[in-house]
């Protein structure tokens, strides 16, 4: 196959992956960072990395690779001292609500996401990957390169912490 045809095939594959996974990458970054502009920057960075490293990704593992890179980019932003100075009380997760959501359901979702944002980063990313992205414990362990027991433990501890945070918010403490 000539170089021009290979480039065209690679571009088609890149476009297909972008169309298929860009929303997942953007949402994961947004859930992690709670800032749409930073999430968009991360999304762009992730797909630039895909474009430059895409040939080395194992076929069928593209989504896992993209989410791992997304989490790593978000971690890098969180580690930056400038972000730690930002007030984290900004509105979180401007999710487009379902048409049939009641105001009460929207408030419950917002309350839950505020609680998720208060979790330590390791718990937050595990919760987001499990509940939002629908990944199983084994998939998360592979994605984060951690033992399955660690992921199970993080999920269990995160649930307990979320329960406490939601009770505190409900009682106004």
C-alpha cells in the first residue's frame, strides 16, 4: 500500500474514533475537572496524542487508551499549583438534563455531583469510570494499571464517603 493511501486510511480511522469517543472523553474530563473550558482543552490534547500515537494502540483498546490518557491529563492539571488555588465552589457538571427530569431530580443529580467533586482524586476517578463510563472493576484496574482489589476498595470507600457527604449536605452541616 502506498504512503498516500496509508495516510488516508489513518485519517479515516482517526475521524471515526473522534466521532465515536470525543463525547466520552469530554464528559470524563468535565466530570473530573468541573470546568468546561479545561475539559475541552484536555479533550483536544487527548486527540492530538491519539493522532500522534494512534498507530501504536492495540485495535479494540482505543476507548480504554483514550480514557486512560484523559485521566492522566486531568491528573496533570490537578497537580498544577495554579489549579489548587482556584476556588472549587463553581457550578459543577452542566449536564443537559433529560426532558422528563423534574426539578427535584435535577437537584439530586447536582447534589450528587457536588459530593463526587469533593472526593479525593483517586476515589473520584474510580467512581466516574465505574458509574459514569460503565466500566467494570477489571477494566478500571487495567486502565489505571492497579490491582482489582485496590479498585474494589476505592469504590467501597468512595460509596461510604459519598454517603457521609450527602448526609452532611442534606442536614446543612
